[in-house]
């Protein structure tokens, strides 16, 4: 496949024999290297690299069209600047080649790539990279604001904080806007969604059965502390005033359902898991579940934020959930 890549960054890999500059393709969350660069990284000749790559594609370990490309390289050949098309290969090919090379250098690269490079590319650059580059101070403030919602005596994993910032990447200025009493803007998906305590409890019971079968829950999971806890929560979410829904949009209802399910502790065990499940289930019932945003790690981080937040920040937390659902 021959196309233009967005090489907007350089990743340096240091070996005893020298440093190698590898092109980072941030939009695709990978890097690209030619055979000569790979030969230098792994301390072998280019013929060996070529043989390994041919075998990788022959064995169908990787698909050539998805993992290789062409890049124009300008070289000085006997005083002349010559442009040539050079084959380049992405990180998956580099790692696959590294696994086929029986050397200390190959092992070191595999460790570096799997533990450092992938984390740097996937975790680091996904956090609204363009806005962060232009507004670094505001980005740091966004991180700090998310932390402030959590009580000072609660220890939260750094990755969870970064996941939350990534979640709200497109609207992370909403925290600042909220503090200044500005309108964040509500999503208004005006549609009727049938939410009853009976239907919710029925689906939560299905969740409990699945978790018990997998050995991930006990009999006390999902056991109500007091009879009527779930009907009370559903009543709060679906309440009306003057014949109008108090929470007008589906997104507002979903945000408050998650908040009440987690913060009201209606169950003896499993409040966070049941709350997260109810949130996703309700969005799916309304046909507005966006799985590209609400991934499993994202949902985990969001649920942690709700669980550990100070009750006085309820409005701020629900507004943040709404900003995610935009």
C-alpha cells in the first residue's frame, strides 16, 4: 500500500552502536522503519531482515497491505541527490522481526517496544494531542481539575486520571466553564425510553448470573440493602414536574442513573459494577450508546470518578458525564 503518512514526530531508539530515528505516525498510533534501520537496530544485515519479513508475510503472521507502505527517500549518490521509493514497515513488523532474531539486541528492542513505545504512543498521544500541543497550560489545569473532584484522602491510579482526561478531551474546558457559571450545553435527545425498576432489576439479575458463572461475583452481589432502593432511584431519574420530565434528555437521565446507582450504594456488594452496567444498558435501550467513546477502560475510569467524588460536586460530575455523551 502506497500512501502519504502523517509523520509528525520522531521516536529515538538508542543502542550501543548508535541512535535510530524512527518516524512516528501518531494518527495511526504506530511507527515506521525501513529495512536498513531494522538491520541497525537488531545488529544484522539487511538480507537477514528481508528474509524475516518475507517469512512473516509468507506465514500470514501479518498482512502486508496493512503493515507496509512506501516512502520517498532522498539520498546523496555520488554527489547527486536521488529520490527513491523505499519500503517501510510498521511497529507490528518490527516486533515480529524482533521475535525471530535470536540475539540480546533483539530481546532488548522487544522489551523496549512492548513496555515503553506502545505505552508512549497509545496512552500518551491519544490525549487530545493537537489541543494539548497548543494549550499545554490549560491541559494541565484540566488534569488538576479532575483530581480536585476526588477527595484528598483517596489514592487514584494515574492511568485512571489520564483516562478521564482523554474521555473529556473534546470538552475538557467544560470544567473551567462550569466554575465560571457558563453554560456547558446539554445534549437533548428527546425520546421516550421505557425505564422501570422491574426491567432494570431483571437485567441486573442477568448480569449477576453471568458474573457468578465466571466466578467473578458471589451471592451477595446485587443484593439490595433495603427493599425499594432501585425503584427509588428509577423514580428519581424518571420523575416529572408539572407533567414534564425533570431530566429532559436521555443523556441527563443516563448521567443521573449512573450517579445514583453508584453513590446511593443500593446494594450490599457490586454498586460500581451494577451502576456501570445500568448506565450502558440504558444508553443502549435508547440507541445512543457510542462504544468508540465508552470503552471498557473509559467506563471503568468514569465509574471510579463518580464513586470517589465528593457529594458536593454532584452537579459538576453529572455535567462531566453529559459532556462525554455529546
